[in-house]
């Protein structure tokens, strides 16, 4: 990648050079005077005007079930994690929380329950996003809330996979969710989206706006369309559409927008970005895009003038960058970036493990990890607020002469200023998507030059991070004290893979808590009788991959019911096969005993249920999961299958089961599988060696109601004891199958 960058030049002079190599351990100090290279001057000057407001940095819970394991952490560790994410001036100090509007569909790592499984059913006790929004607001009352559906329950599609079959119905469904947030939890939703990374419908967007207005939600702003920049062309052609859309939201823009999007004059958001493993390279990815989502510009410098979306006249000198070598480029002024995901709180073995700002995957131990993106975020969020304004390109925003970028922001009252500089190298800042063209970054000396009203600032506080590679440790969010500006100038050494914040804002804190408890394996034996849960909640540790499972009661007994009746309006293929699956445990398990009680209601009941072990995948590929599945079917048969879709039958036969509760047991050890129903032997067979390991699971053979209780997972010794007892009695008891087939 070739960077061409023009800076305003000043006469050469001599002033102090801050040596940040010594700062890392010894605090800020000035060393010998050094000559200034005019080409390395970074100008910060508000007399040339300001650009657009800063809309904040956020995290996304959903898309899907990415906060699943966080909910049942021990209260102490759970509160600590929430502080690292949301507490101002402590950790990431996030300014936006985006959540999935559950639709009973698989949306990456699991399903999230709809507030309306069916048209006759409306319930705002389901799911954990309400709880998460409340916790975020408790810590930061000013945090902005943003809702977006990934899919919809079947009744919205009215027999199709199209949520726009009846746009009035769909708009009503979404606005009911917004109303439920307000009426049940006093949560004000600030932004609403259309349909994540899927087709948008212009008439629906207009209807959504009218429905919002009619229900008293005029202040809820529409972000469209949470995919690419395509909607910009329709906005340009349709004045009514333009009038109802507040911001264009694009996913994984690679720090670039389209000319059409820019020319709409709309606010541009990276409404989903990052999606990268949260090690040092993930931290580098996040640091680069947080700055460069605003910085990057056209191939050739030219002046652009107009009126911003908040009514202010502006003119911008568009600075130059060529990423294709073809003499063309694209302009971007994205005012917010939202990380998918907020927190990696889903099982290892599910898609995109640890693609979060931090990691919390062991509620049973309380262990969690505060990863590099938390402190990279803090470089901006702890020293800005929503509503600050970016400085102009060329007078406070731009690319560094030898690679990297800088942005300057100003508080609304003009009294506070923050500068963030990053020098992420190519190989240490690759995001999972899109591809990153090659570019170079080199160590460099730059001079920060303050003009206009900024010339009154004589010092700024400095915060520093350096990502460690090749065995070097990370230095994360270290306070270096103040740096002096002499005649409005300060010169600094910039190394590689570094982030600096220079700010007039006092405070800032690298929050900390005592080390969390150590990692420990998933506990066995594991027993859950589902008593003690709040009604309508998902049970702890069960990670639904298709279907929606919630705790309900029947007299004095609480149990879990699978609620989805028909194929939903899906986001990915897993939901289109008329089966549900709920995984639990450890994807490295090999030998295991799995047992659960079940009951299938007479009305709207599923065609059968199963227990399983060695389930080798979830997510959008859950329909392709292999494993060992023991199905008890409503037609009076059983099947032992090597796959979720029952295409690889290992054994089958007839079962005798009356209405009511029954207990299904499966024991896997090495090449053998033993099964039982209600304590009586059903099969003892040899099974394939693949897959060799995987999760435990329960589920249904088809969508439809099915009840589960008394889930029990055990190790080999306990499982063997249980099965020996069952099979030792088999000779004196009639077998429950009358024929076997292989």
C-alpha cells in the first residue's frame, strides 16, 4: 500500500524531543534538543474549522449468543467483568451497546429467544440482553443503546423466508420490542436497525419510521442497513427514504466507504467491525481501525464543501492514499465503530472463539481474561465523549508520514482536546475481514504543533501502549505523566505497534481487580434440575444452537421447554432443517455419560427428542454436526445416529413408551455406545471413531414443544457404574426393542 501524505510546513526549529523509550519505565522526560524535519510536523489547528461529531465506540452482544456464559458467572467476577466493559474511566468505558433482538434463530454462536415466539405470545422476561442493557446503564447512564434483528420467528414470514411479506406486521413486532424495553425496564433505545447483513426493503424502512412515530418513539433513530454501502444509492434517489434514515451502517468496511455513501451526507458508521481473535494481533487490528475508520481518504487532494447532517457548513481537504495502485480511492468519515463482539463468552469449539474485547468462558470457575482490546479502546473512550468533534483532515486528522495514523478530537465547549496516534504494522494488525493490502510502517520522529485556540495548551497528559511480539511483553495503557509544549510544539519518537493518547483531560485509570480464580475443567458430575431459575430464562451453561429453550413450571416442578414450532425466518442454514440442538460442556470430551428426563406434549409436540455426545460443531454449521445421537421418536422407534440430521443411522428399533415423563441415557466409551430408556437397556453397539470428541447435547427431532428435566452429565467411572447396573438386569427384563437393524 502506498501512502501519499501532504502536511502543512513550518520553519525548521529546535525544541525538546521527548524520549518515550525511557518513558515506559521511568516516566516522561525531555532529552537533548533535536532538529525538526518539516515533513514530520503534525498540525492541530481549530481555526481551520472542525469536522463531524464523534458518535462513540461500542460493543455488540448478539449475532449470536455471544454473552451466553457471562450471565451465570459468580456475582463478584460478573460485576468485575461488567466494570471492565462499561464503567467510565475504568476499562473500555464503552459508549454504545448494540444488542441482538432475539428471533429464535442461529446467528453465529447460538440462538437468542424472541419476545414473541408466536403472534399470540408476548414476553419480555426472556433472554439476557435486557439484563445486560440494565447493567450497562447502571454503570454509564449516558451509554447509547442500539437494537438489531438477525432473524425472525416463523410467524413473521407467514410461511416464507421473507420478513417483508407483511411490512406492517414486522414493523409492529420491532416496535413492540422497543416498547417492551421502555415499559418493562425503563430502557430507552437510541438506534434501531433493519435486518443484519440481509436484504433491506425500502417500504419497510419507511413503515418502521411511521410506526415508531405513531407509538411515541420519534427519538429512536434508524441505522440502515447493517450490511454494505448499497443503500446509499437508494437514499440518493429517494428523498423520503433519506429523511427517515439517520445513519448508514456498514459491516467490516476495511476503513473505507463508497463515494455514494459519502455523498449522501449521512452519518457513516462501522456498525459492526473487528471480529478478530483478541490476542496482540487482535489488539493491533482494533487500534488501527478505531483511528483509520475516520482517517482514510481519496487518492488525490481536493476540497469538498457542504452542509453536515447537523446543519453546519464544512469544507474538507481530502488527503491522499492509494490502496489499489489504480489512481482511485474512496472517502470515509465513519463516526463510530462497534466491535463484534462485546465479550467472547461462548464455548471454545463454537465459531469465532475469543473474538471479543475480552474473554469470559468459565462461569463454573469464575476465570476471565482482560485482553488487549479493552485497553486499546480506553485510549479513546476514557478521554472523549459522544458529541465531541473531530478536527479537520490535515489540521488534526491524517496519516503519519512513515505509516500509522492520528486523530484529534475537541470537546463541545472547546476546553478539552484529545489526540490518539497509532503505529500498527501490517502483520500485527490484520483483522479477520476484509483483506488488508500491504503497507509499511517505520519508526519516526513527529512534532505535534498546536495552533489556533490550542496554542494555549502548555502540556498534555500522555497514555501509552505497546503490543508485545516475539516474546516481548505487552505494555498496556500506561500513564506517562504530562508532556510539555514549548511554543506550541512537542516532538516525540514513535516506535512500532504503539498507541499514544495525548489529552488535556485529567484522570484516566487502568482499572484493576484481584486476579480472578484459575481455570478449571467443566465440572463433572453435572446436575441441573432447573429449579431456582427465573421463569422464561435460558438455563445456565446450555448453549442453544437451534431452537429456543426456556424454563417454565408445571405445578411445583420447573423444567425446560423447547418453544419453536416451525422453521424461523433464518439468518443461516442451521435453522432450515426443522430440528433443535442445545450443547453443553467441553468440545474435547471423548467418553461421557449423558442422561435427561423428557416429555413430549400432545399439542404442538415435537416428533422426538435426543441426547448426544461427541457433538463436533455448532453455529451456522450446527445442522452438519456429527456425533453420537440417541433419538427417542414419537412413532414408537429409536435411532442411534452418527449425525444430527439422522442420515447416518448406526442402529434402530422399536421402543415402547407411554405418555408422560421418561429418562433417556447414553454412555460413550471408546468405540462403544450403550443406551437405555427408563433404566432398561436398549442397545450396546460399536460406533465409528469419528468424531472422536465433542460436546454433550440434548435436542428435538423436529421443531415443536418438548420438555426436559434433571440433566445429568458424568465421567466414565460414574457412567460405567450406571450402565453396569442397567445391563446387569437386562437378562431378567424384557428388552424395549423388538427388532434391530444395522
